[in-house]
C-alpha cells in the first residue's frame, strides 16, 4: 500500500467519523425544527443539551479531511473547489450560521422571541448544510468533474455537475441518514420514557425514508454515477451487509433496545460512507483523477502521514476525555443553557 493510499484511507476515515458525530449534530437541528406536540419544548431542550458540549469538536474531522485533500491531493482539491464552489460555499455558510445561531440561542441574554428567531436559523441551517454536503459528494462521484491532465484546467460550467438528480438524491439521503442517526442517539440522551419514545418514533420514520432514498440514489447512479453503480454491483456483499445491519438497527429500535440501536445505526452509516469510497476506488475525482495521478510528491505525503500519527496521539486522548466528561451519563440539569422551555 502506497503512502498516498494510506492518506486516502485516513481521509475517508475522517469523513466517516464526521458523519457519525457532526452528521448527528445536523440531524439534531432537523428534529429541533420538527419538534411538535405537548413535549416540543422538552424535545428541544434535550437536543440542545446533547449537542452543546461537543458540537465544535465534531468539525475537527471535516477540517482534517479538507487539509488532507489540499495537501496530499492538490489537483483533486482544485477540481472540487473550482467546479463545486457554489454548493461548498452554501455548506460552509450554513455551518457558520448554524454554530453562531446555536450559541446565541443557548447563551444569549435576549428576550425569548429573539432566541426563537435564532432557533429557526439554527434549524434551517441544519437542514440545508447536510443536503449541500451530500450534493457535493454526489457530484464528485458522478464523473462530471473533468480536468485536462496537461494544462491542469478544470472543465466545468459551475452548475451542471451538481445541479442534477443524482447529486440531490445523495443530498437528501445524507439528510435522512443524519436525522436517523440523531434520533437514535437522542433516545439515550434522556431518562424520560415519553421523550425516548418520541425520538424512537422519529428514528423509525427516518429509517424508512433513508431506505427509500438509498434505493432511489442507487437507481439514479446507473446513469448519474456509473462508476459508483458498477463498483457497488461488483461488491454485493457490501450492499447485503449494510442492509442486514440496517434491519438489525430497525429491530433494536422496535424492541426499545436503544444502546444496541445506537451501535448498529452508527455501523450502518459508517458502511454507507465507506461503501461510497470503496465503490469509486482508486478514483478520487472521477474520471480523470486517481489516488496516483492526483497525489502530491511522495516526501510531502510521507511527512503528512508522520504528522497524522503524532496528531492522533494528542487528539484521540483529548477527545476521549471530552466525551467522558460530558457524555458519561450526565443529564440536563436545571438552569443549564439550552432552548427556553415552553
């Protein structure tokens, strides 16, 4: 395995971890927007408490993926950043608005109606951002981002590569998966049986929607992303394994085995993201840029790998300590920051 391939594996791993953490944060915003019924205020409180301590840390993995891409695969970064600058810009603006709105809502001293306004910004940004993230990944996989190997010029009109049915199918699939993941996680963020059942029902609905969207995206991939479609068809075991784990997660939710459902849902999403990467391997930006052709010089890639090892020795213990402090069974305390009660 080459140094460039090892970096590509690290890049995919960072995207998987981001989906499991940051993706669930996006999903929490979706359920904040759709909170309803007599327990809507308490649902929003639970979401705010679950996201509050760790939402900024989750974006470390997206930053890592971007840094690995532009340092070790600069040609791929140039192609993606040029052709897809519109959805990427919307994604980044959404992330900034979402984080700012969450902070102002949770910790601001404004009247209740101002906090509610910030809450709407947070929720809508949480809805748009995962769609744009999925659209970006779908457009990359579609094979429409061309680059002239001789001149290095990107062949694009800035619109058609992402404004198509397959990228948006992937975008809505990402939204559904993140909402599903968030609802499953939230069943373990409260000890109130009624709230747990609220989030369980939302998880079941999101599972059904994501299953339908996964089938739609796979069908559209036949013509919209043939490399992905062929790669998945050559690996039926991957599809079967993902489907079986998804059914196991559904069964765990139906039987209210929330801890098992959390691990199974995380495995389902991790396999979905990993399957996308494996299906287009060794291409990074189909059809022209592969891991080999897009790679930076070997000394650069080797140096990045060495920094990754050192960084991992510092980062993982710190993140473990952070999650242990804020996620080791602690529940919402009276008067802690969050959404105003109704």
